[in-house]
C-alpha cells in the first residue's frame, strides 16, 4: 500500500509518501513541503497548495490519502487556512477516486511513538526510525506529513465511517477483523 | 457583468447568479441551494458541494465570483465546514480563470440595505426589490447568495488586493476612480 500523508497548512503544507507492503517494512518514497506566500491573496494561496496536492497524487499514485483532522477550537489565527487546505485534500483525494482518512494529532502521536502526548522531536525521531532514515526529516511539516502516512499504514488503512473514513471493502474486512479480535480479548 | 454569489455552507450552500449590465439594472439569472447530507462523511460532503460549485460556474459562465468571508471566531460548531467550502469556492473560481472577491456579512448587509446591522428579513426584502422579484427568494441561503452577488455588482466589482480580491485591469481602474472621487470629497 502506498500512502500520501498530508499535514495541512496554508503557509506550509507537508506532503509525505511512503510504501507499506507490510506494516513493519515502511519505505520513504518522497517528502516535500508546498508553500504559499503570506503576501499573496487567499484564492491564489489556496490554489498553489491545491495544485501541489494534485501534483503529488498524480506523481505518486497513492492507494490512500491520510490527512490530519483540524479542530476549530485551536489556533484561531491560522485554523481557517489549515481547515480550508484539509478540505482541498479531501476533495482532491475523492476526485482521484482514493479513500481519504482523517487522524487527530494525538492519534498520530500515539501511533508512531506509543504516546498521544509525545512532543514534535519524539515524533520526528520515530518517523526516522520507522522509515530507516539516518536522521529525522526536516522541516517539522515534512516529518508530520510522514507521521500521518505512517499512522495510516500502521493502522492497516481501515477505519470506521464515523471517523471520517470511506472504507474500501478490504478496509471494511480489516475493521471487522480488528473488532472481532478486540471482542476475543 | 455576470456574478456568481456564494453563501458557503456544508449542509446548505447558496448559489446565486445575477446579470448586472449596469448597477441599477440587476437581473436574476438563477438561484439554487446545493446540499449535502449530515449522515455522509466529510470528504463526500465536500465533494458534493465542490461539484455543485463547478457546475454553476460551467453552466452560467460568470465574469466574477463573490463569496462571504468566513471568520474563525464565530459559530465554532459549523465554522470549519463553512470555511472549507469557501476555500473550495476560491480554488474553483481561480481554476476557471475568474476573479474572486470576499465580502464580510456586514459589508453585504450594508451594500443591499444601507445598514451593516440589517436583519435577514430586511436583506431578503431588498434582494427582491433590487432584482424586481414579487417576493423574497427562499430559503435564506438563496437570498444570501444573491445578496452577495448584488454586493459585488453594486460595488462595481472592484476591490483592493488586501481585501482578498484579484482585480482585473478594468476593476483596477474602477478602484482608482473610486479613490480619486473620495479624495475630491
């Protein structure tokens, strides 16, 4: 499974692509940070980021897109641009016929470090470890985008519809298997 | 000048199209409300609204798109979806090569009623008056979308870049003429 992870942002938008043939053999394919100038107007900024998202999907042909879930309560100053970019990611994925799954920041931290309250350095450290890199990817937006993609791979790409996912039949079977396993424990 | 006005929303998105050959001869061309089900997941809801926006642009070929500016401070519960839809509008307009201008709710109220604190009924009443309709358009989202389009027409379609506009040369000349007139007064 190839996953495009997106850390949404209007000034900097992290785009990380990994291959995950099996959950424990993750490979870095590409990572970049799309940017837009704070001097440009909102439509041009959003268009620049939307074009970069489309280009990443076209170039890497992922099987799924994972994006950080944005909450209206936090960072009022920047939340609007971040939320708008997450909306563009969702539409771009859907128009490319891809499932798109949202993960909260604490879900991402928990998936890659084991703790939902891990700091940025810890997340970047584990991203490097899990992808077999010599050092943490920089800048933080790049590491975060890869962490989101890794989260999707480690969770098997399966989520319930209530979490904002759109499960394929295979994902749905995985979700059901996971639930069955939980019931047995 | 043909204007598409958009009252952004995830559950209901108003789309109003008017012709404004001159500021005092406004004509209703079309008005509709795109909807998405609260039961669907976020990507599918955003896609449905994005498709409706694209369809309106393709069908009516406006010269400009006007959209209500969304503020992060208000209506936390629904602001994220509303902001995301406004982002989709901006990108759709830009991809169609159209200028897109943002107006605050109080700018719209002031433009169509003369008061920035007018209520919804007053706005709907004036929309009907200005378009020569027998009664106010319904639902409220339809009236609001037309009010936004009318605002753009009454303001001559010209705005400064700092307001989120992207002026065409003609709009720029209008802005300059307007500024010169203000200096003379």
